């Protein structure tokens, strides 16, 4: 598809006089355009759900979730991968973000060559059990096309995220997520609505994958990394909400559990010590619901 036919490159009829608007008017316009994004993402939910199922299976089998993209799209994937570590306790090599040319220095010479996408995945020692998510607002970035073609050739599960329908990348990926949010208020600036759509999709993909892997109890984060006082208080609150105990008792349990909310909760709900609670959790794949059921039946 040529650039002049891409929806993300079109001029938005409502913003043709953007530079003549007052600040308040421009803010109203931008907010109104942003409100279109969530319903557009909503129309792609079947494909997003398929991607979550594929990512869950890959990680459950010891594989990795790899985001790859160029420019703003790549940075969105990188940041989503980075946030999985403190939020869900994943290791740095479990959810990975790759940006063409590096996080701070994207160049056309990198973005324009499919071989560079392949080379970056080769450097990662990509293997069959991994899943690769290619992010490209235009749906035609050569770097991403090359990466997904290589990944699929290895037998990896592949997902594409594009903000144009009928895109080239959709034909390469096994699971194609397409979200058409219409033209940007600043023509061609895909960090705006297209970027918001990609961020929403990455949020759903990583969060729901981690939920399916037992990283939550209800809507509580079980593996939040306690790295500062704010996060210590959050972990304490999680334990309190899950068990109904006082803040003092939650703080004591967290200390005994080496600041791991998952283990503290199991200790309190089963009256096991930390080592036994950890063993129980491991036997049931980290699911507190399954661990509690097994403990009640034992």
C-alpha cells in the first residue's frame, strides 16, 4: 500500500485549521479525537484475545514474549516489556522489547531494511517457543516485516499490531491486530491516536497474559517488586485486601515472606510457614486459587 493511501498519513478534516485555533478549542478537538481510540480498539478484541492466548501458552511453555518495532511503535513495546518486571516480577529475559536502532537513536537506515529486523532477533537467539509481536503504525515498516517473517520461519507464534487496515504486516503475521483510528489531528504524527491504540493493545496483551499465568489474585498484583517505600506500602495493602488483616499483621507477614505478597497471602490464608507456602505455590503453577483448594482438600 502506497503512503498516500495510508489512513495514518491522511489529513484530518477537523484539524485543517489547527494552527488557527485557540488553545482551549485545540484541546477540545484533540480530546474528542482521542475518544475515538477505545471503541476502535474494541473492534479488534477477538484478535487481541487470540494474541493473549498465544502469549500465555508461549510463556507457560518457557518461551519469551518479544515486542519489536521502530520509532514510537518500538518504544511503546519496549516500555511495556520493561514495566512487566516491577509489576509482575518477570525476569528481564522473559518479556523483551526491541527498538530499531536502539531506544534513543532510530534512523531510517535501520527502519528501512528487513534484514536488520531479522538480525536483531538472531542476536536474541530467538527460538521456536517464543512469540514475537511486531508493532508498526503504518503496517508497512520493512524492519518489522523482516523480523516477523524470520520469526514465523522459525515456527514462532507471531502477532502484528497496525493502525491501517489491509496492511502488509497483517499478511506476514499469524495473528493480525488492526485498529483504524482515522487521521491524526497532526497529519502523519502516529505518536498520537495510533500510539495510544498501540499502548492500549500492549497493556491488554501483557496484563491479561500475566493474569492467565497466575500473576494476580482477583485484581491484586501478587509479584509486585518491593524496591522502595511506596512499593512496600502497596505490597502491604495487597496483603491486607487479600486477607482482611491489619496493616501491622500484613507488614509482619511480608517480612517473613521476604517481601513477596504472593507468599505472605498464602501463609496467612493457610497458616503455613514461608517455605511451605512457597512450595505449595510452586506445585500449583503460582495460582493462589488452586493452591488454596488443594490445601483445603489435603
